[in-house]
C-alpha cells in the first residue's frame, strides 16, 4: 500500500500537471528551455547512485523543480513545429494516467485475466475504421513503439513472403509444417532453398527508418534501389520499377512513401497508381509495403475541392500488403505509439512467434481468436499503449479527427502562402509557384529557405532563439532549408499564423542587426 507521504507527492506532481495544462497554449509560454534552466538541470543530476536514497519527497522536488524546467514544450505548445510530433489530446492524457496506474503488460491474450488485449484489438479496429479500411481485410494488426518498429515488422513480413513465394516456385512447401521459411531456417538457408541471391527494396524517396529497418532484418541498406521518375523524385517510374522486378534470382519488396518527410508530398495519386503497383507486385511476386507515418491520415478527409489532391495521395492503399504508421503524430496520443496493419495475418506469426514457450500461450485458439501481441510483433514486454488510442478515438470520433486535420492543413497552407509572398524567402518545392497550387498541394509540411544564402546557415538557430516557435533544419536539393510541420491538435490557423509572421520578421530584424555589426 502507498504511504501517505507517497500520495502527497503524487498529488503535488498532479498539481504541477494541472497547473501547466490550465495555462493553455498562451503566448507567454516558451517552447524551448532557456540556458540557465538547462545548466541547473544538468548540474542537479546525480553523478553517482545514492547509498540510502534521497526519499520520495526530495526526489519529487528534484524532478519538478530542477528537471521539468529543462524539458521542451513538444506536447504542450501547438507551435512546436520542428518535427512531425503531435501533442496529447485530453482524452488520451486521461487514459495515459490510467495506463501508469495499472501498468498492464499486454503480451498474451488472456481474456479471463485482463481486458487489455481486447482493448488493443478494439482500438486497432476503430483506427482502421477512422482510416476508411475494412477491419475484416486487415486481420494482421498490432501496436508498436512507432513507425520505425512498424517498418521493421513490415519488411520482416515482406521478407518472409517473398522468400516463401520463391520456395514454392521451387516445388517446396513453406510453412510451419515444412519448416521451409525464413523464420525456421534463417535468411541464408531459406534464400538458398529458394534460389535467391538478393532481396531488394524498391522505392522512391525513403525515410531513413526504412534503411534502418532493412539493416535490422538482414536485407541491407545497400539493396535499396530508387525507382523514381527523373522529373519527380517522389513518384514511381513504372518502367524502371518493372526493370528491377525482372532481375533474376532476386526477390523484391516495393515500398511506397505516403507523405515524404521534408515536403509532405505523396508517391501515388489515386487508385489507378496503386492498381498499377499492385499489378506489378502480383506479376513478379513482390510484397507491397506502405510507409505512412503521417500521410495515411489523409484518408480521414472527406472528398472536397479543398482537400481532394491530398486525399488522393492516400487512396488505394487498401491494395497494399502491409502499412506502417505513427499514432503519436496525427492521432495525438503519447509517445511512444505506432501501428502495423497487414492483410496476411499468418505471416507475422511465422516471423515473431515464441516457440516452445507454453506459458505464453493464450489457451483456446479459434478462428476469431485475438492473437497474442508477443507472437505477432517485436516485443514480449509491452505497455498498455492501446488505452490512449482507444480513449481518444471514442472521445472525438471520425468528425473530431477530420476537423483536427483540416485545421492543421489550413494552417500549413496559410504559412506556405506567407512564405510564397515574402520577398526574403523561397517556398519549396518549386512547383508551389502560385496560390492555387499552394492551396491544393500543401498537406501539413511547409518547406522554405531564405533567398540570401548566408542567412540559411543560421536561420533555424535564429528562429529557435525566439521563445514562441520551434522549427527544424533540413536539406533540399543539397542546400539548407527550414521545415515547419503542423501536427499538434491545438493548432489554431489564424492565431498561430500571426505568431509565425511576427517571429519571422523578428528574426530578419535580428539578422540585419547582426550583419551591421563590425
């Protein structure tokens, strides 16, 4: 049982949370900690383990007084715009407090012992419905730590599938009975049985996490092949794709980048594009995976002239074999939370099952049985990250998330228009060259750079020295650029645009002052 002093410290911490939240996203709030707060926090950290411990009261004061002032406002401020990181909706925050209290390990489906695994499956079903997918078609589903983990699961399942297909073509029978699978034999022996010398990943402009995933599952970063159009790095060249798919003794995984990280642009533009990719993958036995960390949420939008271009970027994804996504981005649930969907429910079991572990069995296994998460994903130890997902979806529903995304897109388009009209900046990519294209193509990312090269070298640092805004730096076409990502549920287009405009002008004024000094 908790001691009364423990409860008192917990109440003090909760008061800190409530006081912070009650202030709201006001203009007086700073996003990054100042130098003195960081210095104080670093100096306060314990250099060695205390022999007897400091006690919970002193530790609580240490955390609240010394450490929290050195944290940034990533989830609290809608103007933390440097990365595609959402905040935490109020419903998700309430659910998260319950997660910590009950601390479930959601690893084996034991419905008589806890409802946790049932909640996770139901949360995934609701998420599929939000994203306009049929849950019946996506029986392979699980929550992960994020899109990186989901991409690892996706490439591992794709690896299993393409090697199994090749083994079958050699007259052998893959599967747990025949033990002719990657999961049973290992990658080298399975490829030898399949007559495969290489497994290649074919894509356009991949996120770095995809190459990381390829390295982890044994495919190798070297075997990524770009199959982009010459005139557009983001879109597939179908002739080049088919050329690579025809390579002898080579199995293939095709990956679609659904919203590229620097621009928010899409690799496909409607059902016809997806059908063409699906047809080629079926013809050559390739696995079709979608890296859709935040682009997938374009499916929440209803058909309209305002959002049709963006919505088409996520159309037809039901034709894919697997999809990786982030919930801690546009769903606005706490870190860390991603999701993985597959139309091949058995493949994840082949790869991730815990063999010869009777204590990890669910009991009765029926056709409608919820799969134990530890047998279809990376982790055997899993937190109850499903509860915030379930809570926020139940609380706000389809319309709540549609309106949230509409605000984020409209804010991004206002910011893009501002940079397009500003004499000191260039809006990127260059095809955003009039008001119509900005209003049509901009999703939630705004990419820009200063026209004066010398300013680009310090622009990000200068903007982030303001207490009101946080942005991130990147490169585009081998030159420095700056990126703004609108992902927080609290974004208000007009209010936050005014802050962006004022911060840009403040930064320019400071730049000119700095240059005038001898």
